[in-house]
């Protein structure tokens, strides 16, 4: 038994004792007519509230709702002591007889999160204050409150009924205004609530509004008619009050049965076929139309369309399958954590399927973006390189033309310079064309293209093995660009003295391997080059692996199905 | 003819060639600038009669520079140049406040003179 259950058990015991004491006081009362009914009603309702409150605390210890319900139950039990024959106890009990209304309003304002915001805290404070002094005018003036045979108030200071009546009218008016404010706050909360929130709010909020309205109407009719009308109204409010714990428990039970049904139905619908709308199914199951799904792909959150998403900052529940994180359900904060967890457990398999789609879309989007980036790079290179050289060439020739007559030697010199400029422009164009697609690759195949790459590389590259026969064009191109990018990286970062390149055909795959003897420690996340290659290879159902332990060289391997 | 010129271009090879070309055709090149910001400040400082302004600059582009340095009675004449063709820019040239546009490869004193009159 932990500290919480021990504390709850002690409270239950205390409630039992207070209830028995209340029963004894009512049984021996000389001013209660139907003692059997009074005991059953007073003690029964108190026990129902306390038991429900303890149960709610047991379920959600951090939430104050259970504590407030328990407190309301105890406050209600104090009412029973109005039956006491001792004037002192009677006076105290009448004074405290409205306390249960205050704790109940506090509960209403705090439900369901258990805490009060600033305005609500102020309202609750006024309600407590009014309930504490509400009975004072009667007790101080000796007005006959409950019955003719009741004991006298021990704090009576005047026998003037006028003072008492005026005081009573004042407190009643304040109470009516306060009741209106509370109803207004609760109605505003209902209007602002989302659908799942309304389901949680409904039982308590509506019984609360009805009860507060009944209290207001009773006080109004008393104040207006001046009578102490016991009538139907106070009975009605007490019946509503008695029903609240049962409505609360009924709501919980209904929620759990509905939840079990929803999960069962969800499993069935998930099993029927891939409907393509997993989000819709989960939103139906949890009755939360705002529900969203995120997928965990390669260390980041993505949406179903493959776009990256921020870390969820609303209420969310991770979805795991066999201990592996596949995604998250972002949902309304008011949903029961158990309900979302059940749905998350049921949705794991389907979410893994959608995650694959999301990963594919993300990779596709990256390929498109890489294509655009490549075009921008080409345009930039053309503009900054060959185009500038040709512009300079044109200007040089124009200057030379101006000089032919006056300074033929200068003109000849300038034409020579123009010739050099033209050679460089041609070289740049050639390099650029090779980067777009190497002609030797399409004309002579991978072997010739890789050998050409090796020759052009600034460090010694040994071509160990490359199949002489032609491979499908996309495979040749992917293999070529893997080798080209790898050799560029070796030259740029590896600080290597030499590199080897091999392409082998193994089990229906072209296995590309580029190895160097450099410093290692290459970061796979560096730049977009490797990611672009991985996407390119992935688009052919192949895979790319980087092995680069610090100090032991780097090996880049690609396996591409042929 | 002693028209003072500021050449604005981020490519040193173009600035050098344009200077030689224009000076050989009677213009007086009094300064060079490598980006939009220095183009604006050098225009204020040197008060050239003509600014030969590249469209593509590392910071703000030539159209924005032209808009900033024209529009006053004592503003210099601005001629935009680019290795691209004027048709790449549509109505941007005419809206920029510049006198006109010359493709870099066709730059000559004669073309500039035509736009200045």
C-alpha cells in the first residue's frame, strides 16, 4: 500500500466515522420529523460524493478534482449537524450549512483540469466568503430559520427581525448575482470547448448549471415573497446535488465502454482494408476531429505528405511498434491518456505503413529539390564561368579592333589574350557538360568513365575492378555519380594519399566501393552531397553506407539492384 | 567629350575591360564599385555623370540600386549592363529609372553615347 492509497483509506475511514456520528445526531434529534429518511439522504449523499472523490483522486492523483469532490462530500455531511439538539452545535452547523455549495462551485470552476485561473479564483473566493456569512443575518437576529422546534442561535445579538430580514435580503441578492456570474462563466466555457472537451465537461457542467440556477431561483422567490418557502425548489436542488457523483461516474463508465467499443471498431476497420485515411479513423475513434498524425522518419518528425514538421508542442502520444517509435498522435489535451494509449497501440502497424509512404514522399521531395538546386548551380556556373569569359572576350576583341590602325602590336597582343580566354571558356563548358552527364559514360560505359574520373582526380586513384559489360543506364549513372562524389570528397576532406575504386556484380546487385587511406571521421550529415546520392541510389531500390572510423580511412559503399 | 563614369560590377575582369574600352573611346572612368551598397555610396561621393551598372550584384540588385540613385535633378544617368539579354528582365529595366540597357558583350562607347542623348 503506497502513501496515496493509505491516505485515501484514512479519509474513507474518517468519512465513515463522520457519517455514523451524523446518523446518530439525526437519530437523536428532537426537531427532525422523518429521521430514517434524513439519515439515508444526508449520509447517503455525503458518502456518494466522498467515495466518488476518493476514486477520482486514486485515478488521477495530480488532478485536484477528486480532492474537491471529497471536500464537497464532507461539507455536505456538516449539514446533518443542523439536527443537533445542542444550540452550539446547531448554530455552528447552520453557519456551515452552505459550505458544500461553495466547494461545489469551486469544483465546477476547476473542472476538469483541477486548477483555477485568475478570474475563477476571484469568483471562488467571493463564493466562499458569501457562503461563510450567508447564515449570519438569521443567526444574529434570531429569525426562525429551519423550524419552530429548532434550538436557539447562540450568537443571537438582536431580536429585531427587520435587521435579520434586511441582512438576509442583502446576502440573497449577492448570492443571486454570484450565481448568474458562475453560470455565465460556465456557459462561456461550454461554448469555447472542443468536441472531446464537451464530452468530458457535460455531466458535471450541466448538473452544476442546473443546480446553481435552482439555488438562484429559490433565493429569488424567497427574497421576493419574503417567505421561507421550503417548497419544491430546495428539494429539486438537493436531488440534483445528490445525482452529481452518479452522473460523474456514469460519464466515466460510458466513456470507458465507448472507448472499448471504439478501439474494437478501429481494429476491425484497420483490418478490413487500407482505407487511406488513418487520421480520419483515429479521429473518429477518439471523437477528436482536430487530431493529427506525425511520423518519425530518420531522426525527425514528418507529416504524411513528407514535409518536415516541428517537434509536437501540443498534447501528443507517441506510437510505438515492437518498442520502435513510428510516430505520434497529436490530440486534444482533454482526452483521457488511457483512451489515446489504447488507440495508439491499435494503430501502430498501420502507422508504420504510412510512415514508409511519408519517408518515400520525403525522399521524392528531396530528389525534386536536388534537381532544382542542380539547375540553379548550373545556371550560376554558366553565368559566372563561360559567360563572363565570353563577355570579356567580346570586349577584348572590340578594344583590339579599335587599336588595329593606331597600335597594331597592341592589337595583336590582345587577340592572343582573347585566344587564351576562349580556350579557358571552352574548358569550363566541357567541365560543366561532363557534370551534367559525362559523354564517355553514355558512349563507352562505366569502365571507361570511371577510368577517366581516376585520371582527372588530383590524387592517385586505383581502379581495382569495374565490369566491362554495359549495365542499365540509370544504374551506370548512379554508380558513376557515387564514385565521382566520393572522389571529390576524398580530394576535399580526407587528406588521403591514395584511393581505390571497385564495382562488382554480386547477387544481382552492382556493388560500388570507394575506399581511401585518409583521416576518416566523415560525417554522413555533412552537406547535401551524400544525402543526394542516398536519394538517387534509393530511387533505384539500392542502399548507401558510409564507414568512416576516425583515423582509419573512409569507405563508401553503394548497392544498386541490376 | 569628357563624360565621368562609375563602373559597378562584381567581376574584376569586366571592370578592367570596360574601363579600357570606355577610356579608349573618350570617357573618363573616375571610379569602380563591386556591390550595390558601395555603388550607392560611391555615386554620392564621386558624383559621376554616368553609372554603368551590372544587374546582378552580390547584395542588392542593379534595379534597386538604379531606383535609389536616380530620380533627382542632379542624378547621374544610369545604364544597366548584364551578360544576360534584356529580354530576360522584361519591364524591370524601364521601371528602374535607368536610361537603358546594354548587353555586356555589345558594350561600346557608341552604344553608351546613343543612350545618353
